[in-house]
C-alpha cells in the first residue's frame, strides 16, 4: 500500500473547508428539508395504503356475507323441499285411505240392498248396525276430503316458497358470475370475457370515460380490454403499452403463487379466500 498516496488524498474536513459556512448551512438545510419531505411522503403513502386495505377488507366482508346469505337461503330451500315431500307423502296416504273408505261404503250399500230383500223383522237390528257403520264411514270420508284440501293448500304454499327461494338463488348466482368474470362469447380462436370491474380510460384526444369492459383473449393466450368510447360511439381494443406487455416482477410472483395454490393445492377449486382482492390502485375499485 502506498502511504504517501494516502497522505496526499484530501480529508473530509479539507473538502468542506473549500465552502463557506453559509453554503454549508444552506446545503444542510436543503438535505434536512428533503429528508423531512421524503418522510412525510412515506407516511402519507402508508396511510393511503392502510385506508385501501381497510376498504378491501370491508369489500371482502360484504362479499363473504352475501355468500353466507346465499348458503343460508340454499339450506332453507332444501328444508322447504323436504317438508314438501313429507306433505306430499301424507297427501298420497290420505288419498289411499279415502279410496279404501269409498270402496267399503259402496260394499256396505250393496249389502244393505241385499238385506232389504230379506225378512225385515229378522234383519232389523243388523240393518241398523250397517246403517250406523255407513254413517261413520261417510263421516270419515268427509274428514279425509277436508284433510286432502288442507294438504293441497299446504303443498301449493310450499311449492310457491320453494320457487321463490330457487329464483332468488338463481339471481344471486347470476349476479355473482357477472361480478367475478365469466365467459360471454366463444368463436374459434376468439373469446370475450366479462371484466368484473368498471375501468377508467383516456383516448387519443385525452378524453376520459368510464364503464364496464370486455376482456378479449386469443387462443394463444394474448389479449386486452375492449372498451366502449361514448365520445366516438365505438368499441376498440386498447393499445399495447410501449415495448409491449411486460408484467412486473411483483405481478408475475402474485400470479404464480395464486395459480399454484388453486391448481396444485386445491385441485382447480377457487375458495372464498382466493377471491379477496389485492388492489394498490385506489381509483380501480368497483
């Protein structure tokens, strides 16, 4: 090592001595103010990200509550269907008993007619017994007919409730499909998928517009959003950014982690926890 060379190198104090005290104070204040500005910016960004995180948590909670409501209504629908089956079985039993009672009543009436042809004095008491039994059967028939009417009303009411529950579940499932992105158009190599959120765009004339979009995908896997511009009344495929599509390292890592979990760990099943969004863009929320 060359000691003489080291001695010739100016020290920090020598370097600072080249500037006046005022210049050093100004430089220090500038650096101090810049540091404070950077710190304030970092604190502001942290607060904004925390607010966005709270918003996503509330959105996830609302979606989870809607799914729980759907599951509860589905359970109620199954219970209504089970009760309807019980009422229907009871209805069938009542019809069978009614048919049997009517058959027995016809048999008794035939027997009474035959008895009337015989000696009335000898068969008087037997005739009374048969008539009393016939009256009891008729009373039972009337009761069964009333029960059948009530059972029919219960079946109609149960069927109406079941239809309402099924219709509501179908509407919720359709809305859920619209909000999570679903296939809309498939023709050869070309596919259109509903984009689940509103998007804000700026055209070549710097006009900003917002609305729902469609995701166009080619069979090769490449695609882009097709948006409707109300200023030109045309739908156009969004232009690629300069240099082409280049996902960031963070986006690629997120996609890799999500796809591995859903495909390899869960066998292709998307769970509720997988639908929680990660959104760093405050103006991109639905």
